[in-house]
C-alpha cells in the first residue's frame, strides 16, 4: 500500500471552502486562539464539517479538528451542531484503537469565541498515517487486506454500539490508515441524525471503497468517484466490478448498505464475522464461484444465514449425512415401536388378571338351607344353549348383548345399565338366565369380570322366566377383578341357571366379560 | 406468541416486561392446573367411556378448525404486524380495526360452515364401524361446541391487540376463568338428575345441553374478560373493511404454517379413528394421558425456555449464528437435565398416577390403570417433544417455515403406519397405550430430524455436548427408576386412591431425589441455572 501523503489546501474542494468561509486557512487560529490550523483534510458537506489537522498552541501537539461551520443565528444548524457535540461527548468514553481519542469538545461560549463563525469544535488525537483516499487512489486493495484493514474500525463500532452510541463512520475522509495498517476514525463527530444503522452502512461503504475505489453512499467528496448503480437503482456489487473479489465480502458490502430488513446486515458484529473469515481466505479460489452457481442457492439465501456459509462440498456432504442419520432414526423407531407393541401386548395379557390368580369363592355355608356335607366335584365345562337378561322390574339391561357374556371371547362383554343408586333402590337386582339343553348338575361357575366388588348369586330356576321367589340360591360371591371361581353347594340337576347381580360394582355398573359353567362329576 | 411479544417489547423497551412475565408464569400455571382440574372432574363425573370420548373429540374440533383458519397465522404473522403497525401515523388504529373486521367476519363464516359440517367432522374423526364409539353423540356435542371457534378467534385477536400494547395480565388470567366456568358447568351437570341417553341420542337431553352449552359459555366468558382491558387501553372498535398490503409479504410463510397444522391434523385424524374403532374410552384416555404428559413440559419446559426464546429470536434476527447455536444448545441441555429425570419418574409411577388422579367417581380402576400405563409407556418422549418445540422456534426465528412443515411430513409418515399397526396388532383396550407410545417415538424422529437439519444449516451445534448431557441424565433417571422400582416391591399395590397416593408420593420422591441427586453428584453444570431459576421463581412466588 502506498504511504504517500497529500495535504489538501489545494484543489477544487479547498477553493470552494475559501469562497464560502474565507477564514479557514492554514495558519489561522480557532478555538479562542488555542489551535493553529495546519492543513485541511476534508469536508463532510452533510454537516458542513471541515476536517483539519491543527496544532494545540498550549500543549504543542498535533490534533485533529472537526470544525462545525455555521452562523450562530441559524437556529437549525446551531441545534444540529449542538446535537453532534453532545453525541461526540458521549462517544468520547470509548477507547479503542479503531477510533481516535476525543480530547475536547468546544461549543459557542465554551472555548469557541462568538465571532469565529463556528458552531462547534471537536478536538481529537492526531492519527498518524495516511489518508484513506490516498490508499485506494492508485488501485483498490486486495480483498484480504481490505478485510484486515477494516476489522479494527468495525470492532470500534461494535464496542460503541454495545453501549448504545453512534460512532459516525459514514464518511471516507473522516477515516485514516495508521502506520500499522489499521483504519481509524480520525475525525469523530456523528451527524445529528445518524443511527446505529448508519454506522453499519458506513462500514459497508468503506469496505466497498477499499474493494473498488468507489464510494457507494450519497455525499461523496469530490475526490472520490461514486459507485455505479445497477438498473434497479442499487449499487452494483463489487464482485461485478472486480470478479476476483470473494462472493462473501462482496455480498457483505452490498448487504450492509441495503436498508432491507430481510437479508441485510444490520449489525457490526455480523460484518465482523465476515471480515474475520475473509482475512483467512487469502487466495481467491474457484470454489467460491461454485457457491453462487449452486442450484440450492435460493434455498440457502431465503433466510439470512449467510454467515453459515462454509465451503460448499462440506454442506452437501452434511446434507447426505443428515438424510442417512434420519433414515437410521426412522428405522430404529420402527423397531422400537414393534418392541413396544409386543411389550404392551405382554402387559396387556396380564392386565385382566391383575387382581392376582383366579379367586376361589366358596358359597356361604348353608347358603340355600341345604344340608349337603360335601360340595360337588367339578367335572368338564359345559356350554349353555342360550342366555337372556333376567329382569324383574323396569327395563332389561342391554338385552341384545347378553350372549356376549358366554361367547368365550374376552374382548366382548355384557354390561348392566349404569344406575343412579345401588340395588335394590330401583330393582332388586339384574341377571343373566342361562338355559341348557338338559338338566345338568353344576359344580362351579367361573365369572371373568373387570368389575370388582360386584356381588353375584347363582340360583337354580325352574323355568326360563320364573318369579325371583321361585329361584333357589346355590352360591354367592363378591367378584374380584379378573376371574372368580364360585363353588356351588348343590349338585341338584337344573336346566336353568341364573347369574343374579345383587350389588353393583363402583360406579353402579357391572360388567361380565365371560361366564363359564362346570358340571359336577 | 410470547416470542413475538418479546420482540415488540424490545422495540419499545417497556420496563415492566420482566415483572409481567413473572406474574404471567403464575397465571399460566394456574390456568394449566385448573384446566387439568376440570378434565379430572369430567372423568370422575362422567367416567372414561363413550360419553367422555364423544365430548373430548367434539371439544377438540373447534380448536382444530380455529387453528386451521387462523391460529398459526395469527401467532406468527398478524401479531408481529400488529406490533409494527403501531408505528403507523394513526398508531395502528386502522390496521387493528381492519384486522378485527376481516378476521371476525371470516371466523363467523367459518363457524357457520363448521357447525353445518359437524356430521362430516364426526365422520372424519370417529370410526364408528366397530360399534365402540357413538358418532351421533359426537355430532350432538359438536353442534353445541363448534360455535366456540368464533370466540377462540375473538380471544386470540383481542389478546394479540392487548399484547401489542404490552398488556399481558388479562390474557393470561382469562383462561382460568374459562376453566372455572366449565367446573361450574360440571357441578350443574352432576346435580341434574338422569343420564345422557345414548340410544337414541336426543338433542334436547338436558344433561347434554348443560355440558355442551356450559363449555361453550366458558370460552365466551374468556373472550369477554378482555373487553374491559381493551377499553382501558383506549381502543374503540370501528368497522373497517379492506386488505392490508403488508399481510401479503407473509403469504408464503402463512401457507407453510397452515401446512404444518394441516399435516399434524392428518396424524390426529388417523389417531382418533384408530382409537375410536378400538375400544370405548380410548379417546378420553388419550386426551388425558397427553395432557398429563404435557404438564411437566408446560411447567418446567416453558418457564425455562421463555428466558431463552427471546434471546434466540434476537440472535437470529441479528444473524448472530454463534449465539443462536449457543442458546439452542443451552436450551437443549437444560431441557435434558430437567425433563429426563421427570420422564423416569413418570415411567415408574405412571400407572399409579393414573389411579391416584382418575380412580374415583364414575371411572373404574381398570380404566385409570390403563390411562396411567399409557402415560408410563409414552413418558420417554418428553425430552424429544421439548426438543422438537425448541427447534421449531429456532426455524421460525430464522424465518424458515418450510423445514418444520417438512419435518412434520416425515413425522406423520412414520406415525400413520405405526398407528395402524397398533390398531391391528394390539388388544383393543390396550391400543391407546400403543398409540401414545408411537406418538412419543415420532417425536424422537422429529427431534433427530430437526437437529440434523439445523446442523446442515447452522454448522456445529455442539451436538456431542448435548448427547453427553442426555446420556448422563438417562443414567441418573435410570438410577432413580431402579430405586423407585425396588421400593415399589415393598409398597402396597396401587388399587385404591389411598394406596395409589402413598405409592406415588414415596416412589415419586425417591425417584426424583435419586435422579437429581445423581446429576448433582456428577456435577452436571446444566443443573445450576435450572435450580437457581426455580429457587428464584419460588422466592418470587
């Protein structure tokens, strides 16, 4: 890079100044005589701020002066200048190699004499080095150098933004290149209306300038050519001017400039990361072209994930790996589901007999007044010929489903209605009458029911529809959840057997899943 | 919506947000507890059976229709726009009025159509072919409950308006009032004599009317609760027709979000059909077990994540991928440390929880046990579920609505065949357990898929660190389970309310103490922020 220094008392810009504000000449004094002007370094026309190198007459050192020129009578200009001074005072708290230290901030009546034609004066340490404009005057910088140069300035902006302060880096002549190759904000003094966003935009503009030698924002000094605009009114990407510029840097510069909420870079930290990465990529490779030609580019760009861009083949490899892992996960889950279902079936088989093994309920002694010393011995099971709901009062309970209680299928069942009150409030009870092809001596009845607490009586009946009084109790038990085996105390043959529920389970409803009959030997 | 509210707050820097979120956490907790309370009341009073199934299915319908019509779009698009419209010259008055006019008119039309189509909804969600369900009763309930759509919509719109003005209290407390109204309804239902007649179903049935109208009334009251607050912020409604051009820029995003809802509903339809075809009580067991499943996530997950979510969306907005990944990783690890031990506790005590909470009134032991077993079999899905929710927020924060929808497609594609397999293989009354198991497994798929695609997009996610924390948490949870299981051998069988509560308390305390104890002994660093946050919450309370 060049280290040639040009001082600016000559040329078009300087001539303009003299015409307007004749008092600002090298050798003149400002700030109540304390600072002697040495050379003009630029003019920020937006605030009519003249940037001078000067000498502090008391401390005998060089300082950078930002002179806010204007008539005190112009209230708008005066207010703007006041605002700039205030903001500079706030920003003075920041110490960072990327910005010159502010030594003093002078205003009318406070260091600036009334007749000086100044609205304010910002005094900062003089930054040794080179003008930014001289650096890029011959040719634009290599991208990696540009990134390295800009980084400390971006870091200074980042630090200021962390404290909520605007640094004001949106003008090329306010920035200088130090001898150790860093950009430094040499003439602080943010514009009255500058925002954090303007700082980021300024950084982007400086990056654009370093890369292309052209200034993309409005208000460019006459010494610098302005950036060409594309047909859409946006500045043309640096990469379109110089194809060797990496896509990432080029796009970062353009994105920092844009106002667009989506896809734009809105924070300095975002920019810093791009710069860090760009520093590393010294050589500009063809790989970066591949990124742009990637057919998936739209997809990658639809969010604002530009910072994630890694070399492309890594990404497609990752995508393949992701699909592989996903397929593996799906397969694993399929296997797990199968195992789980088996496990549930295993648990499920256990569930109905959760109350433990089959409960044996013997009939209460002398249940039917019989004096039978030995209960009948159980023989083989017997199927009933038909079943009906046996009901003595009100409507029968689910009469069409009665057969479900004897079909041997544990999935089907017969249920009583749900009652408001326990028997015998509405009915004395309800039951199922099983009929057999011939009179059979019974030894046992096995009832499978989920309704623990149901009290069941087994009664013999003379006919299919007898009166309740005509039936005879030969067994009684309180059902447990699961299977309950009722031993009967009469082996007297009967063709009709009544399963009579006298007490309902909790909820005033009882369900019989299956009823099995065992004849006596 | 919390996230969007957070963004809005960032813009205007309202100082009371921290306080607001604290009292909001209490309100959210209260509304969850009361919401769960009335579900338990319902099972106690009505039992787990056809009536409860029918009511539960019919009660989800207005929610579904509302989500399809407006829900997702509202949260992700309308609210941010509402916040943005406050910068309009009129302070957003015109936009808000237009939103209300167009939104409510659309919802009114939607509600009328939905009520007319109630039998179709029933046909979609209920498979009555096996005679285990009662489609007529579902339809009858649906006629009474579907008008809720309009009031869900009104509530959502009004609370969006209030949140855009940083008024959070009424919107957080209104659901509590809704739950109280439903509880009162249930009391009336219980006091009334008679039964809901199932065959034939009569629309004039008094108990049916009470249950249906009372529930709808709850939502009406809930939205009416917001009106005074609205007046207080000086909002006056005026008819204002027209379409705001700003809505158009979100068109694509809205479509993907709608797709997400629609696809998740496909999974839901299949689930409900298989459940209703299998056995009576399936739908209500599913709903209650799912509610129990979500409870820990709702209390712990959400309160932990509300702290992280605004930070994440801020990082995503600023393109700060490092911070985004950092927050995602922290969120995942915190979730693992908190939720895995809870999964362990739920797995070992699930059946007991079912009995302890639901074995009473009209519900018998077997159904309560079935519900609890379903919870136990699905409890492992708690962490994957939380991760999926977390990843979803990250995708949305990156303004990517497409990937979550595609992930949902894969999850549903895995889920549907497995659920049909459950229906075909498992014993009918156990189908609901298998379905919940499959549900949790699909969240495992979703979590893996989400993590992989985030990795593709964001690069290193510190996944190894996350997996290590999950492994340690599983180890700790396993230790807790082992101890609780050993204790369970001495404890009485949970067959009544008393034994169930005794077993639950002993096993639950043992399992959680051991699990968190192991985590603390291993000095898992993620435990610290969680515990400190909880202690802070307790102190604040």
